[in-house]
């Protein structure tokens, strides 16, 4: 569960599986995994955006302008999917923080 360095290419799928078992972890471990995933999402978004910028430069003289448009449209869609993933995890993370900081009942 705490492995965050193996299979990075498939980490999104692996993390989704981990979500079902988060209750087996301590709250600090859950928060660690959530923070790592938020970082993973941010890094992926920045990577795809950088690739898009490179493609604009590299394919500026491509014989088919619609090719670049189609590729960029697809990449923007991928960025949006990762942004949605980032937003979702931030919401889950905020809920975890609220639960960690909630006063505990002494009854």
C-alpha cells in the first residue's frame, strides 16, 4: 500500500485500487498517499503541458495543420482528466484532514 515508486506508468490505476483499502492504514499513512497522488497528478499535468508546448514548436511546419490541432485537442483532454483527478483527490484529502482535526468524543 505504501509503495509510491513502483509502476509509475500505471500508478493511477494502482492508486484507485488502493482507495478501497485506505481504511486499513493509519491516518498519517492515508494522508501521505493522498499527498503523493496530488503531487503525481500535478506532475503529470505539467509534463503533458510541456509536451504540448514542444509539439507546437516541433510541428510548426507540419504539412497538415489539422494533425497538430487534433493532437493538441487530445492532449488538452488528457490534461483535463488529470485536473479532474487532482480536484477529486484534493476533496478527499480535505475530508481526511477534517476528520483528523475533528475533536474526538470522550463518551
